[in-house]
């Protein structure tokens, strides 16, 4: 398909928003935001302010009405009454500060989990990450039908890249004094969250369960999905992407509410399970173990209470998947 949308000056971009019903009270300030943040990035925030069409019935592939009707509302170019440019900026700033808070917490979790994994595997072998027999067969034996290698081989390739390009003094020192491979308690310090999460997912159930139990989770496979989802969360934040109402593609599995009482609101709420608050609550749960005296839960709670007033547009914390009465379990 050819791309028909033309280039527009900042003034033309703002005029288009005004023509579509957005209220701009300070034109110069709005132009400055368009120049510094960009129309396209801000559009991810004012998208929620757009009017929606009447419900449309989606047909199946043969153009027939399916037995189970799924209706969809299409976003129109017009904005809801009362939409202001400042509303979008306020939501953008809230989301930016939310991402910074999340990154602060995930750094602590990543560091603690490096220790958990390296200490647990290191007890088995100093170079445990090289040993296929210390991982489950799906990870270390089964060949990928496209690449022809195991997921363990793929992980080792990524690990080698991280070691090879590292400029850290501790890597240089260990390579010079002891050579390669690096002991796991040294090597783990170059892993990113994704590398860590992938290796945990490949560990045997005995070691997975041992680590998960430290965080009050009996099933290490459930805990593995938590780490994978938190890695997804980290990537969203690291790439400065919109978070507050994002549909979480890589959703974690949930233990039962009998094991963790705070899971109760999420068990029957598909919307809540697909929004970021569940991952924030998981983050809070892990920090209770890693750093019980952390101020992060209080700072995050205060930030959620500072959600911009967008009630005139029908928006609130529910867009993040925040359940009623969330403060009681926070």
C-alpha cells in the first residue's frame, strides 16, 4: 500500500487537532510540546480521548455473522467534548513518571534475581550455565525446527555476546586472571533481564521451585511467567513506550487466591489481567521480600493517586486495570 499522509508543519498539526475538536488554550505552549515530544508520540495518549463509532458487528472470514457476536467500536477523528491539549500532556507526564518508578523497582528485582539464580545453580556447578544436564529437556535437548539448535544453545550465544562486548573491569580482571568461562556468580552480572528470565525458564523444576518459594510462590513455572512478563514490562519502559493503558501481550500465570489473597480481584477479571496494574502488584509483592523497607510502594501509591483528572472524558485508573479497593491490599 502507498502511504498517502503528507508531511505537516507543527502549526498544521495543531490546527488539525483544533479542527477535530481539541481545545488549545495556549497555542505557543502546545507548539512547543509538539516540537519536543512529537505529534505521533502524543497521539498515543489522546487516542483515548477520541469519539467512538456505534457498535459494529464483525463478520467471519466468509462475510457471515458469527454465532458469537463480537462488537467493536471504531475510533473516529473527532475528540470527545471537553478534550484539551493539556489533558494529553498531563497523561503523558503521568505515564513518563510511572515508567521511571517501574524501572527503579525492576532494577532491584533484577539484581536480587541474579543472585538467586547464580547462587542456586552455582551450588551445583561453578559453570552450571554451560551444562545441558542441569536444565530441563525442552530447553537443553529439544531442537528448534527452524534454527536446528536448542534454546540453550541460543541462550549461550546471547550470553557470549554479552561477555564479548562487556567493558566492565570485573570481566576484564576475571578473563585475565582466570580465563574463560567465567564462574556463574561473575557471569550473571552481565545478564540483562531477558537473559536472566530465559535461563530461569530453562531451569529444572527443583531449582525453579526453590527460588520461587523464597517469594511465597510454590510453583516455579508460574514464577517463570512472572519474570517473563516483568521483562516485557521492563522493555516497554526502557523504550519509553506508553504504559498506563497498554494491553499486556505477555500475561503472567496466576497462583490461586488461596496462595496469594491479593490475586482475588484478578481471577475473574480479564481486563485487569491484561493491564499493567497486575504487573505493578507483582512488582510490589517481590519487593516485599527483596527490600521490605523500600519506599517504592508508597511512592507508587502516591503517584496513582495523582492520576490526572480526566473524568470528563470517562478515564480513570480502571484503564490501568486497577480494581476497586486496591489500597487495602497494596
